[in-house]
């Protein structure tokens, strides 16, 4: 089973870190292909909890080589903070490989992210403020800085000058900020490049050679399907392709090398930041889910918006990612509910939608059509076989599977590594 892609099926924070770790202990490479340190992936091993932002979750598995692919935007300062923090806790990060072609988040990208959001006022996206959008914008505008540029002062200076030529006009004249100094920026980036050099590699070549040798590569997505720049709830999205296709463009591995696509879904839904969210709960049940599920952002600490499971979203995720398996997480959080609503379709101005509306206005106006399943009260955190779950819990999972159009292969019953029910192997 050489090429496995793992993506978020909802609006992020589904438990991709835990799902990656579950497989990561058995694979040879774990490669991030999109996003940057806007991600916050949690891996819990025993008493230790690791919050990973830029590093692939495979860094925790001593046998996997962690790779940051070309589709990622790398903030070198954050990368070193993360490496230092992990090494202090005894995690060896020396195996890390960073694509020479990955884009760099420079300090001015962070500044622009923040001032743009402030300027947008009520129309803000609610970004993580990490410079993600501005760094991807520069990539597309062809004024971005790549990792390999940090190793050549002449090239770097030329690129920083070009980038700042326009940005300083905007910063000073539009946002009333101080201009960014070219020399200081070049110096800072050169110093970071010096430290980054030993990790830099032609990661497309490395991954393709590994796959040709029959090694297993897990492609770990950041963000999620509904935050995808093409397929998500545009404009309330991130600036990359977290969907499965992004694994190919974001690592330089062709689609013929991908054997499996795993979508990670919560047994309910959360979202951080702005944008439409049909099943969002504004009543005490929203509060209840947030409290039971500890729904606060790993990256920004923001409270997550909470709602019931949305099967329209999951069917859509099955479609746009070509999902072969779903890992359903946080089922334990629903324990104690008398009944559990599931959104099976939308009502948009009296018209029923079984599939995702592509029109932004229709999606914003979508009212969930619910069906209700009976809940359960038994503690499920120690259950390891599907048949041992309470009958109503089994029925809930089976219904989600049917509505999602994809089999549920693993079920999360708690944050720990062993809080998992494996229904079908994720590796064979
Ligand atoms: P990611 O961004 O998709 O990796 O997800 P996050 O790490 O941002 O958020 C998921 C949170 O849920 C983390 O705190 C995990 O430790 C936790 N978690 C993951 N799976 C489960 C589960 O099955 N049950 C419970 N109770 N918590 C889980
Ligand atoms: P993981 O990988 C949840 C959201 C932000 C905002 C929008 C754009 O942990 O699931 P950006 O900073 O990317 O320009 O912000 O995307 N967002 C996430 N929400 N989980 C994430 O990552 C996210 N990464 C970005 O809240 O709404
Ligand atoms: Mg997260």
C-alpha cells in the first residue's frame, strides 16, 4: 500500500494529527503537502501531547521520515521554534526533509495578513494571521521566495527587492504602516537559510524513489475540504488545496502513485473563523459540544463554532477527494445525548438540496434538514471492537457511513493513541 493521502473532510480540526499518528507508526514517510503553520495537529502519546503546526505528524514516529513538500508555505522562524521545542522533549527532528521549492513565509507576509484583516473589518476571513494568504498570493503572482533562494544572497536580494517594491507602497500609503527594510529582511532570511540548508532536499525525487522501491508514503493534509481554495466555501477558505489532488501538486508525485484516500471527519462538525456553516448551533447544545469536545483552536486558541454532523458536507468530501475510507473521530463526545440530529440535506428557499450547492448565496442560506437517531449513555472509550459498541451507537455510525457514501474504517473514541476502533485496516 505505497501511496496514502489523508485529508480533512469538514472545516478542519477533525483529528488528522491523531489519524496520521495511527498510521504514521507503520509507514516510511509522512509528507505535508499544503498550508503552513495555520494548521494545528494534535498527537497524544501516553501523558505527552504534541501540538504540531508545520511539522508533519510523522515526526513523532521514530521510523518515519518527515517531509515538508513544495506545496507548503514555510515560515523558517516558526519551523525552528517547533524543532527546538520538540528536541527539548526528546524528539529527534534530524530526519526532516524540506522541499527546496517550497515557498517561504517572510516577516512581511505576517504583517500584511494582519493589516489586511484589520482593514477588511466586518468582511474579514478570520485568518490565523500567520501570513499564509499573502505568501500564497506572492507564489501565484510570481514574486514569492523559495527555500533554495535563501541559499544565494544575490538571488534573495533581487527577489526581496521586487516583492517589497510594491508591498511597501501598499503598507505605507494604504495601511499607514512603516516601510519594510530590504537589507534587514535579506539579512534575517539569510541567517534562517543557513540553518535550514541541512534539511533542504529535492523531496519530489526522494518521495518518487521511495514509492518506486515499494516504500509507503502517507501524505498528510493540513486544513480541510471545505477550506479548499477551489472546492471550499470561497471566499471563507484558506489559500491552498487541502483536497486530495493537492497531495500530488504539493509533493511532485503523480496521481498514479496514490492508492488510497482517507478522509477524517468528526462525529459532529466544528469551524473556526468566519463563513457559512449550516448546522452551526447557537443554543446550549453548541456550548455543550464545545465543552464536551474541548473545542478550542490549537493554533489560535479561538473557541470553535460547533454543530451537528452534516452529511451533505461529507458526501461532497467523498466526491471531491475520491475518498476510499473515513476515519470518524470524537464519537465519544456524543455520549450522553438522548437523541442525535444528522443533517441529511439542505432547504434553500423551499428547494431541497441533497448535494452541495455551488452558489455561495445558496449555501449561506441553506437550512439543515435533520433526521434524528437515538443516542447512548455507555462510556465507549475502552471499546476496541465495533460489535462491542452500544447498538444505538453502531446504528449512528452505520447511518453516517450510508449518508457519506464511503465506508468508515476507523472510529476515534478518545484522544489517546489506543482510543480507536479499527473496522477495516487502513494499510492493506
Ligand atoms: P487536526 O487539526 O485535524 O489534527 O485536529 P486538532 O488536533 O486541531 O483537533 C482535534 C482534537 O481532538 C485534538 O485535541 C485531539 O487530541 C482530539 N481528538 C482526536 N481524536 C479524538 C477522539 O476520537 N476523541 C476525543 N475525545 N478527542 C479526539
Ligand atoms: P488544521 O490543519 C481549522 C481557517 C482559519 C480561517 C481560514 C483562512 O488544524 O485543520 P488562513 O490563516 O489559512 O489564511 O485562514 O482557514 N483555518 C483553519 N481552520 N483548522 C485549520 O487547520 C485551519 N487552517 C486555517 O480559521 O477561517
Ligand atoms: Mg487543527
